[in-house]
C-alpha cells in the first residue's frame, strides 16, 4: 500500500493547499512543502529499507509476472479498476521507480522552495497545480498497467499547462498551448498503439488486458511491431524531447515559471526516457533494434543541434532549455544502445541532468526575479555584483558541459562508452557534442557573469533558501561524480531485468555482449526457462516490504 | 386499366422533389420557400403511396397521412415564424437573414 | 609513509574547499595561509613519500593505492586509485614544489587583487587536479584530472573577468583543448571496448601481450587518438593556438599551468602509455612529426613577438615540441627529463616576467622595456639564468643537459633520423636567438618606463629557488662524456623503457663531438641575438619592417595563421549557422502546420456566411457528392 | 395492446401526461415555479417508471416501438438531460420578458419526440418522433422572439429541417418501395444484404442518412449548427445540442447497425467520409472562433464525427463505446452550455470570449465548472470525456479503422487549441485595455443557486465517472447487449 501514498499524499495536499491559500499564501506554501517533503521522506526510507534487496544479485529470469515476482520489484499493488476492459490499478516499484520517485519529490520540494518568493499571485492555486503535477508524475512512474500509465501521463499535463499559462512569462499562452498540443497528439498516438497491442494480444490469447507484464512477449509481425513501436516512440520522443520533435520545449521552458521549468526539465521530460526503458523496448525489442540507426541519428543530431541552438540564444532561460535538448540526445542514444553501460548511464543522466538543469533554471529564475530580464544582452559582469551567484552558475555550467568529477560526466561517459559498442560514429558525435556544450556553457557565463558590468545593476546575492537549495544540489552532483555507486546499484536489477527481457532479440546483439559486461558478471545469455518455476509464485504483495 | 408502373411514379416523385429543392435554392421569399418544402414533402408522400401500392399494404398510405399532418404542423409554425421574421427583418427575403454568420 | 599518498592530492583539495566555504571570513592573511599552506604541506608530504619510495622501492617499482571503487557497471569498475612510480614521482615533485613556490610568489603578486580568495581557490583546485592526473591509476581518473586542469586553466586565464578579452582567451583555451579531449575520450572508448579495462598497468600489459596480432589497427588508432588529446592539452600543432592567448591570466598562472605543469600533461600521457606507441610505430612517428613541426613553428613565432609573455608562451610550445620529438623517437626518459628542467626554468622566466610587468605598471611590450638591469638586479640575474637554461647554454644550465639528450636521441635512437636531428638543431639555434633577444631588450639599453613596484621576499625567494634549480636541475643526468652521473635515468628505467640507442649514429650522438655541435649551434644563436639586438637593434627593426620581410614577420607574429584559418573554417560557419538557425529551423515546420490549420479555418469560416440558400446548396451538393461516390463507385 | 404492454410503455405515457399536465396547469395558473416543479416532477416520475419497465421482460410493443434495455437506457439519459436543461432554464427565463410556462411544455413534447425516436423500431415511429421533436424545437428556438437572432435561427432551422425531412421521407419511401419493409429489423437485414447493384435502395439509404446527418450536424449537413446555436436562447441551444442529437444517434445505431460489418460497402464508405469530414471541418472551424456558442457548435460537429467512428467499428464493444460516449457528450455539453446559460443576462447571452475574461477571479466556481467541461470535451484524463475518447479509440482500433483513428487523434489536437483559448481567457490576466467597452455579463447576472448546484453536481459526475467509469460502462454494455450484434 505504501505505493499508493506516493500518489495520494500530493493529491490530498493539493486541494488543502488551495484552501490554505485562501487564508494566507504562507499557509499554502507550507502545505505544499509538507505535501512534497512527506513522500520524499517516505521514498527515501523505502529506498534505504530496500537496499539489501536491491543490491542482491538478479535472481529471476524472463519477462512477465515471473520477473516481477522474483525480487526486483519492491512492492506492488493491484486492484480492479475497469474490469470490463481489462484495466486494473496496478502499481509497482523497482529500483528505477524509486530513483524516479526520489527525483520527483526532491524536485517537487525544490519547486516549492524556489517559488517561495517568486509567486505572489493566486498562491493557493499555484501550489494546487504544483502538487497535482507531482501526484501525476508519481503515478506515471508507478503504473504498470498501460492504461493507468497513459492516464497519469496525460493527467499531469493539465496542471502543468496551467502552471505555464497562468504563472508564466511573456508568451505563456502560446507556449503552454504548444506544449499541450505536442504532448497530447503524441500521447494519443501512443494510446492507439497501446490499444492495438492489447487487441492483438487479446485476439491471440483471449485475454484482454492492459497489464504490462502480461503484454510482454506478445508475438507480433515485424511490420506491426514497428508501427506500434513508432506510436510509443512518438510519445516518448516528444516528451524527451528528441530532435525534431523538440520545439515545444524551448518555448515551454522559457515561459514557464521557475517551478514549472524545474519540474519540466527535471522530471517531466524524463518520462520520455523512462517510458522507452520501461515499456517501449521490452515490448518491441526487435522493432527497436530495427529503428536503432535512425534513433541514434536523431539523438546525435539532437545533441549537436541543441548545443548549437543553445549557443545562439540570448535569452538565458531559452539557452538552458536548449541544453536540455542536447542532453536528452545523450539519453536517446543511450537507450537505443541498450547495453548495460549505456542504460546505467541513462539512468544516471536522468538524475544528474535533473539536478544540474534544475539548478540552472532556479538560478535564472532567481536572476529574473532580481533584475527582471532574462536577456543576456542586458547582463554582463554580474559576478562582481553577486559573486555567490556567479560561482554557483559556474559550477552548474561545468555540470552542463560534463566536467569529470560531477555526476553528469559519469553518466555521459557511460552512455558514450555503451554507444560506442553499437555505433562508433554516434559516440563520436556525442563526444563532439561535449565540445559544443563547452562553447555554450562558457559563452553563457561570459555574457551573464563575466565581462564588464555596464548596466549598473545592483541586487542582493543568494538568499539563505537559495544557498541551501544550491548547496544540496552541488553536494549531490559531486557525490554522484565520485561515488555514483548507490544509484547504480539501485538501478542494477532493473537494467539487468531489461537486458534479460530482451535477450535473444536483435536488440541485444550476441556479438556486442562480450564487450559490455554480461560475460564477466553473470555469464551467458539470460536463462528464460527459469521463468516457469518462479512464475507460479504470487506477486510479492503488500506485506513484502515496508 | 393499365397500371402505372412503380418506376414511373417514383420518377415523377423525384421530379417533384427536385422542383421543390430547386425552388428552395432559387426563391428568396420565405412564404415561397415554405411552399417549396411542401412540394418536397408531398413528393415524398407520393413515393410512399406508390411504394405501398407495390407491396399491397396500407402502410404507404398511412405514412402519407403522417406526412400530411406533419406538413401542416410545420407550415403552421413556419407561418408564425414568417410573421416574426417580417417584424424583425422588415422583409420576407430569406437572404436578409444573415446576421448569424462566421 | 607510502600509504599517505592520498593526502598529497587531498590537501590542496581540502584547501580549496575550505576557501570556498570560509574564504570570506578568513581574510587575506588566512586565505594566503590556507592556500599556500595546503600546497606546502602537500609538497613536504610528496618529498617524504617519494623519499620513502626511493629509499625502499615497493615490489614492481610501483605503489598502488585504491581508495574506493568509483563505480561498477557490469564489470567496468574503474577505481579512485593512485599509482606512484618513477614517472609520477617526477611529476608529483615538480607539481608540488614548483607549485608551492608559485603559490608563495602569488601571495605577493596578487596582494592588491580583489579576487585574492578566488585566485587561491582556483590554484589549489588546479594543483589537486594536476596531482590526480599524474597519480591516477586508470585512464578515466586521469581524464578527470585532465579536465579538471582544463577547467582551472580556463578559470585562471579568465581570472580578470571584467575584461571580455581575458574571458575570450579562457574560453578559447578550454574549447580548443576540449577538441583534443574528444579524441582522447574516443581513445578511451576504443581501449575499453577492446581490453575491458582502463587501469593503465593492466591495459598496457594486455596491449603488449596481445600485440602485434589482431589488435594492431586498434593500437594504432588508440595511439593516434591519445595523441589527439595530448596535442590539445600540450598546445602542439595543430591545436597550439590557445596557449599564446592564455597569457591573459596572471603571471603565476602562466608559470604554473602554462609552462611548468599542465601543458606537459600530454607528455605525461604519452610517456605513460608508451607501450601503445612502441607497438604502433606509425603513431609514434606521428608524435615525432608533431613535435618537430611544433618546435620549429613556435620557435620562429617566438622570434618576433613583442609581448614578453607571448614570446615565452611560444617558447613553451617550442620546448614541449622538443619533448614530443623525444617521445616520438622513443626517448621517453629524455622527454621526462626535459619536462623537469623546463618546469624549473620556464616557471622562473614567467615569474620574473611577472615581476617586470608589474614593476612597469602592466607593460607587456618588450620594446617599451629596457634598461632594467640596474633597476631590478635580482630579476635580471634570475631571468638571465632562466633564459640561459632555455637557450641551453652548456654545462651551467639544466636546459643544456636535457636538450642535448633529446638532440642526441633524435639522431641516435633507432627510431630517430637525420631530419629530426637537423630540425632539433635549427630549433636550438632559434631558441638561443629568441631567449637572449628577451634579455637584451628587457634588461639592456635605455630605460623606457618607470619602475613603480619592486619585488619583496615572497617573490624573490621563489625566483632564487627556481634559479638554483635551473642551474642544478640538470646534474641528475650527465652525459657519458661528462662522467655519466645519471641517477634520474636509473630511476626512470624502473618505469620506462630506455631509448634504443644503437649503431653508428648512436655512437656519434653520444660523443663529445655531437655535444660540441650542439654547443656551437646554441652559441651561434646567442651570439647572433647579441649582434641583432644590442649593437644593431635599429637596423634589425628596420629590416623586419621592410616590405619584403614584413609579411613573414606578420605571419610569425600571428602564429602562422592558424587562428586565421580556424576562424574562417570552423568558427565562423558555426556561428553563422547558429545565428541563422537561432529561432529554430524546425519550429518553422511547426509554424507551417499551424498556418495550414489557420488557412483551413479561414476558408471554412468564409463558407459560414449566414445565407440560408447557401447552406441549402451545400446540403444539396453534399447529397450529390455522396451519391456520386456511392453509386458510381 | 394489452395492460401489460401499457405498463411496459409507462415511460412514454408518463412523459406525455406530464406535458399535458403542465400545459393545463399553465392554462389555469400562470406560475413559473409551478411549471418547473411539475416538469421536474413529471420527469422524475418518468425516470421512475423506467424501473417498472425494466422489471418486465415484454419487449416489442406493436411493431412501432420496443421497450428494451437499450431504449430504457436512452430514455433515462434523455429525461435526465431534459430535467437538467429545465433547471438551468429557470433563472434564464425568469429574467426575460416572456411567458415562460409554455417553454416547459415544448421542452416536454420535444423530449417526447426524442424518446419516441429511441424507442422506435419502425419508420412510422421514427418519422413521428423526429417531427414531434423538430416542430417543438422550431418554437423553442424562436422562444425569445423579440431577439431577431432567435427568429433568424428558427427560420433557418425550420427551412433546413423541413428540407432534410423531405429527404428523409423520400429516402424511406424509396427503401420501402424496393424492399417492402419499414421495421428496424427489416432495415438491418436490408443493410446486411445490400449489394452494389441495388441502386435505388442505396439512394434511399443515403437520402435517409441526409435527414439523420442533418439532425446530428454532420458535414456536409452541418451548416445550420453555428447559426442556430448562436441565435437560440442558451438553454435551448443546450437542448438542441444534447437531447435531439442523442436521440437520433441512438436511433441510427438501432436501424443501421450492420453497416459496420462490411467495410467495403457503399453506405459504410459514405459514413466514413462524412465522419472524416466532420472531424476535420468541425475542429478547423472552431479554431479561432470568438463566439463561445459557435465554437461549441463547431466542436459538436467534430464530436459527432468521433461518434460515427465508433459507430462504424463493428461489435458490441463499439456499441458500448457509442452509448458511453453519448452519455459523456451529453452531460459535458449540458455542463458547458449550462455555464453559458448561467452567465447570460436579460440583454444577451454570454457568448463572446471576452465575456469570459477573468471569470476565474470573478466567479471561481463557475469558471472551474466550465474548465472541467472544456477539459472533458477535449478528452483529457480525470474527466468522462477522456474515457469516452479512449473507448472510441479502442473501438476504432478494434475494427482496424486506422485512417479514421489517426485522423481523430490529429484533429482532436486542434480541439485542444480552441478549448484552451477559453480556459486561458478565464484564468490568464488580460493585457490592459483589452476589455474596454465590453461589459462582463457574468458579473451582473444573479447566481441562481439551484443552477449552480446542478452544475457542480454535474461536474462531480464528470469527474467521478472519469476516474471510475466502471458502473456506467457496465450499464452501457448492458444496454447495447440487446441489439442484435452480428
């Protein structure tokens, strides 16, 4: 049942925050703080409690419910929902889920904090929307029923839309609608693909169900699988965003309020990667393999294109937004490389990018609150005015360009080394992207913080809340840079499981196997027949874990 | 007595129907427009009578009665509306009714 | 004692973190103590650790200390591990000792600067990164240090960040070196893919045991890729363009980073991975060619510079070219030797130059200096020692021993050749020419600018110490004809293969005759420079300004037009594209779709014109259309 | 007809009696409140009789009507919707200079027509129901006859409805002439056995569809929709948008159900083309529409297009999807137009986008209700509209109607644009001066407590069903299970 609380707490806190907001803005903020801090504490506790389980070697094999029962999943809850369509309220968490939940609530907390002073109008409603978004995000990462997943996937767009449209900046309406339409269209395409998959599965087996674990391994003709995979890919590529479906992102990020940008960049776009990992590739491994070259090309183009466009911006927030396009290109090529190195890199990148880009958005937001512009042409030399801010910006600029010693480097290195096994040119282009990253990061620093201070600006340096936020993010990034092992261990069973689910398909090339890891660590191809004996055991159930 | 074939009657009904519809398209006076609708309805009624005759059932004629009744009701409301129309638009030209658009 | 190895890099790191957290509260005095103190402790510790290493060499002549596993993904488990052997010892000692001296110097040099604390944060961070680089036991950790020093280099070049030009120079340094790093990291990918480890010792062992067989292409590729990284970091052709601009930073920075330590990281990397180059002769040849070309290009550029520090920068490039040449002809140990001596005298030169520049109120132009022999005698003395070492004046300077060794190796090594030998001699001649040109122009002749500030002990002590080292540093490896006292060589032999000196050429190269040739060439260079810039200074200048010569001088002054070329071929096209695409090309497609929708709306809305008969017509038309489709199908 | 039959048709009788009672009551005592109460009471009684009828298993009552679960489901839907419209009308009518009592009579007769439609199994009942509905609507649309717009709307509706009725009857006659059957069962057989050579039958079917398509406002018979929606009084618009369409669609399913079986047949193609055109044109037409009533009119065109997609997908699931979507669409539309009604004043209806500027601040509850309704129309999660759209996608995918499904997906994205325009107007602060010269009617309109309560209750229904659709879905499945699925 603990999993339900992750959705319920913010869901309940949301209307409370609204009501509290009618009394006083501060009350709403505190409610929202509690509404994100409580599940954060909860998920942290669960993480710690599950350490042993997570670090145990991957025991089970094979896809489906068997894999679920076999220890990689922490808790799962299954309740009937819309029986007649085979839809159930099926939530479960494994290591990857825990990581994503940590990210969701952690950045949710930061979003509340960074709005503490910036948001002054309709405070209650703002926090209502914020908590609602968080609830939806949590649901997305927990759902294992494809309908439920889609339900949450679409649901959280609504509050996010409001966050941008109501509390956003100049072109907020345009950006919000663009964001909304992009994600909706692609989401609906995914819905069509989901439904088609369910129907095909139903016709083959007589069981109509949206349960992801049962849908795994549905035999599909190659052409059909490819089309269905494209449906999923469309949704996740828009979310990610992959070039050329990215154009909503710079607008949305630029015009969103700081909290919105943080959640967008930190968590929302991670759904794209999460969905590819969790659903797309295991469901259609051969189709993904067939699409690999194209996806790698899109990812590589995205890396370079995003970086070049970031360089070309004069709006600082827009610049940061384009860096996301670039960084998510790494995620895309990592996912499609589909070996242990790359996948671990992807997971790490999700976390590190959330921290580093989130911090940059908070920073730009703080800057905008102070000098009422994001145009770097109207900045310059701000280091002299606010040295702490300058130093912080420098740190996160370095994170953005993948400086070793910070988590981003480990992530990007793992991704690239994994991609290298599959496609050298994609890895090389990715590495070239790092050069471009250097160009835009340093250019941003120069225009905003270095150079001559000509505009005679004067404003207070970082506040205590801000120092606290940035310090925590800096510590986290450095920690991840030198000791990312806890995260890797947490995600390991998930990654192993994914590898095994897709073992024997074109996605996991037997030749590439040796170069990754499986030969050294656990040996040989995955044992799929082991599924039979563990499969009879019921799912772990509610009592299995805290 | 040589029976008129069904096809001929239907053709006649179709011609009547077309006349009515063309009248709708070409005439602008509301009263005439209403009359054109009558023509079309009656064309349909004629077709029903012929169809009933083909199958030797009373159904076709019953339907014709329904059509008549309905046409009467429609004209009643239509004429009442025509009065209102005249008051509102100061004319009976249906083309004058183009305030609702876009 | 050896187990304290980790403290050597940790101390400067701690100093840096302390300054970040408490820098403001510490004040200038406290900052100086923390900043310099951490490095000095590190230096003392380094001496102790290295001493105990030398006194009782551990098994295998290397000491490895694994602190923790960095990460472990599917068997790829690089460690945060340190590796100490003869090569790292040389580097660690130079970094910490020279680093300490430069820190001490900086306390006085930077005393009036607003960014005092920031400066020491960066400097400590740099020392930390550099130590990680040379102590890393695997290539990934090495890469961490590698990028770390790149960052610090950027931060310090752009230290006076109010001036956009400085920031530009900093960015240029970072970006250009990162271009090389792309090659390096690709090399890492390649090596890992084939050998499943990046631990240097294990990797070299695997490479050696599997070669020459199927991997020879891989080894060649890996060698070239690593060379790419080295070229970037060590400012070798064709990525040398960033170093002259890097002189925008404070002089101690130039001394520490852009002369003594960081720029030799490439030398370190290639020496470390010498197995690759031994097994891939083509890659090694590439190293030699890069070195040769660079030492000549940079030497001629140094000849015409007007900015004191730029001249020194070009000389640095040139000297590192020597080291690359040495590496390329399998003279690994010679390269390391030259690195060490170069660190001493080049740091000295930069520090002295720093004093001069500050003394003349930030005057960089050597033609507006002059006559400082009497005004700044200590500086004159030490600078001259440095210049002499740079020019490799025989016997009394350390530069002579190391450079002569390289020249000899370039001829005598089985991998060497006459071309390399000739080139290195030309280089030596040019070096003599430009190094003493600086001495004549700066310290002799008429005084042109007032001296406003004179060095005190914190600056003088490092100058004297480095001058002493510049004289004595070479005595650790005397050539055979001087008695063959060579403890350094014995030390390095434990970690590096000796240069393969065989045959008649080697015999000649190691003889007194060859040394005499070198000495003569150097003397000719120095002598000519006296003639050109002491008695005949005006004529020389007139000659240089002559229309027929001017283009060549301009070419050399601009570093052979590399900047010009890159600007047009790489920078501008990208900038132009970025500017052109700044509103996102893809967005135009989206806009087009929106426009189509809008057009549809307009068209359809025009139909809703409120005319009843029109509506009827549409209905009728619809019926006809549907019927036509249905019936005629 | 037996006494048992009388019990079975008790909903029809109850509704008829209600109309008579209200009319008589108005003759004796002119009281708006009384008329409303009687109306609601009668509708409640009708609703109650549904349970009586449901408990009996007698099905067909004469040839003309069938009181099966399908019929009862839709009668319940229609009476409930009518009751909601009646409640929402009260405040609106009270502030107008008209005699309001007959309005309710017309409302009830129109509903009677609709109920007859859904119960009909024969052309006669079909035609009768349709005409009762239409004639009542003419009067309803013109109810505020002092407004020229209302008269114009009524005239347009009358002429077009009359003409298309003629098409319908002619089509019926042709089909009857060729096949000799006028029953729903017979029609299903005709459609199922249709071969391309039967030209007259096909022409007849198409002409029949013209009449149906007009009522449903499918392209190209949609032209009247925006004008009538705009011109009619807001509650009447609500009614036109809901009851009349729901009834006709229920009928369509009953009579032409086998169309979906043969995807190559002429009628199928015709309907598919109509559906595609409706989705496309409806959504595009609404794109930049500043008049909210017109915008909703255009959007209704698109929604009916979606429904036809589900209709064209064979199978019981698709039938349930249609039934569910009709419930979703009707309740959502009532909510949306209910907001328009509540905000309207004696002078004019609150139909311009500018009227909604800043509504979120002025009337947060009403704005929230409207937002939910719009989100439901857009088919976003947490609302009933989402489940409805999901069911349609499922149905369409099940029948492999990929072109239509993808078109649905793409065009509904356009829908997001115009729905959010209204939401934006309500919540996003307007630039200075944009509201100059425009009065905001919502600020002055008295808040009718029952109306607002109704709206909130409706909103709760939209949300509850959006989160837990299972009961309603079961009901819909049960309702369509009685149809003779292939």
